C-alpha cells in the first residue's frame, strides 16, 4: 500500500513540474512524522517525501526500481534512519551547470561562473547555442548526459575549476612551466589572471627551463656531427671523401679513425715538447743537416698537421661551414707561421738583384722576418688542437662562452679596483722620498698583484697610510676572488657531466649502428656466400 501511494505521488509531482529535474528522497523511520507524512498500513513504516533540484547527469532511474528498493527497505528492520534517493530525469535536464568530463573525471561548473569569462573556452561553451559548433570547442559531446568531454589532464583542471569559482589562477610549482602555459592557453586563460607572486615564480621557472634547453642544444651541437652523410652522394668521389672525412672527424666511426685520432694527439704533444726543448742550449749543439733534433721533430709534426688540414679541407661537404669553424682556424694558425717564415727567409737570401728598387723591397722583407719571430709564438696554440677530442677542454670553453657576462663583470671589478687603489696609493706615497710609485701607472702593477693576492713584493708601500690602502686592496682582492670561483666551478662541473652523458649517448648510438651494419654484412655473407648469387638475388 505504501509503495503504491508513493508511486502515485511521484507521478503527480512529474505532472505538476514537467520541465524540471527532481530528486525524491524517501526516508523510512520507525517513528511517525508530524508533517508532510504519508503513512501506509504499517504504522511503524512511515514515509516522508520531498524534492530538490539536482543535475541531470548524476541520477537516472524509473519508478519500478523504486518499488523494488522500497520493498527491500521494508524488510530491513535495523531500526535506524534509512533513505533512498530517486531522481526522475526529463529530456531537458538542468541548465544551471556545465557538465565537463576531463579525462574520465566529471566536473560541474556553474554556468553563471563560466559566463563571467566569455573569452575562455568554457565561457564560449556556455554561450554556444548551436549544437554543431560545440564540437569545435570540445573533443566529444554526449547528448543523453548533456556532457562535454575533453581529453586533457584532470589533475590540472582542478585549478581551472578553481579559477571559475574564485577568479584567481594559481601557478602549480611542480608542473612544467611550458606545459602549464600550453594548458592555460588551451582553456583561453592568460598569465594576467594569476597573482603577482605566482607570475614571478612562473617567469623564473620559464627562464630556467629555456636556458636549460638552450644549453642542452648547444652541448649536443658540440659533439654531434654537423654534416649529413647523404650530402656526399652527389659529390665527386663521394664514397672516398666520406670515408676520409669520417676518419679525421669522427673517431668512433672505425678503428682506423680511432688510431688516426690517437696519432694526431700524440703529434700535438710532441710538437709542444719540441718547441720547449728547442730553447735548451745544451740540445742545440747536436744538429743534423743544420737543424737540431727538436727542429726535425717539429718539421715532421707540422707536415702532419698540414696533411690533416688538407684532408679536412678537400673532403668537407660544406666549405663555408668548414671555414667558419673555430677549431679549423686553430689548425691553420698552427702551421701558417712556419710556412710564412720559410717564404720570407727564401726571399731574404736572394743575392742576384738587378735593380735598386728590388734591394729596398728585400730590405723590407728582411724586416718582416723579425715580425715572424713573433708569429712563431703562435705555435703554442697547437695545444688547442686537443680540444677537438678533449671533453674537458670543450667543457671549459663552453663554460666561458655561457658565463661571459659573469667573467666580464669580474674583469670590470678587477679594473675598477686597480684604478681606485693605485690612485689612492699614489696619493699616500707621492711625497715620500725614494718611493717606487712615482705615478699612477707605476702603481697599476702593484694594485694588480695585490688584488690577485700574489704579492711579489717588488713594490711595497712605505707610509702608514699607504699600508692601510694596501690592506684594503688585499681585502678587496680576497673577496673578489672568492665570489666567482664556486659559481664557475659548479657551471663547469655541470656542463662537463652533461657533455660526457651526451657523448656517451651519441657514441652508443653510433656503436649500435656500426654493430648492426657488421651483423647485416655477416648475415648477407651467410645467405649469399658467393658474389654471383648475391648479384643475382639483388
């Protein structure tokens, strides 16, 4: 009797309020109620019915299910308050909420909140009346549930939902800033909707990420091959040039390339040792054809460096990129002074001159030979050739390039200290008899030595005021020298570790590729042992 009466009231409710969605909650209690109460045949089973508006996507049922559930509740005699929710869903649904499904998780956004931001994606969705345009704003749409589906991250959408209710967008510290920017751009938001503190954190993280990505790209460019092997196909003697190029540029391409790299590095070391030992007078007494042993060693290394440079120059697929490479310029500087010196000495030894003008010309050439002695100092830069295959030297050069602003700032402070303390010391010592600091330029050397905390002791202040200035200069040098050391060391260690890791990744890929090529050749040889069969099959 009770179930039938409840069903009749449900039908009456739908008849009186057809366009709305109602939640009907049936409470069962052992005690009677004073109002809004429908009592069945059993006085201990009273039923209270009321309704409230709810969302259409949350509940859906029919009256028969209530009848079954109602009987089950009648059989339950625990004596505690029990209830059963029954929702009757009409075709129109509740229009007060936007029901969005974000990656499988349902959110209910108040429509009035979404309409406050019409330029956002959800605001446009709330304003849209054309069903065909809905699919341009969402990934999918359920007509039955009136639900919009978005294939996005549901964890991030909590912050989007918070923005529509509070009007403030919070930055997620744990989230990648680039991904965060992409997400808010998808939902039609901007960084202007964030608080100033969040905006500062976001900009700082974006700067760190972009700098890190830039460093990674530049580190990878330090070790990766800049030329594609496919470019050799259209060149004259392409296969031969490709083999020679890989031999001098990529030590991991073959065993011959690795042996050539080792021999090249040994020649660099022998050349540096020969330049140093050639200045020892005891070793200059032993000569072969007018040249010392160290000079012959240097000549051999120079011809090898010339041969290596010519191979690179003749086999490069891009001559413009080759000339712009700094290491190739180092190779040229390593051999150029020697050949220029030979040419000038040959011209200066010419004895048969037919004109006085030629004599003047050769006199000028002989003066140039004195300049060549200065050019011979450039031979010491051959040691930079080791940077081609040295990870440490690459990391050091990369650190200086990345930290050039900090390094320039250090030199600026050093120059500022030198000019300041040299002027102060000259003012304190200029009236003292016999002082070595007769002018400010003479005090520059003292200030430079004091700031670097070397302290040769060749120039020292005499007066008390001058010693006070010297103490301030030394203290300034200690502070200045301690500031950049840790920063540069941390940068160098970080770049060195990243460079080694990328070198390992690149070389491991190359080794796997070479291994696959060798295995493929062996498999081809196993299946096609004779060349005729191989040619016939191919």
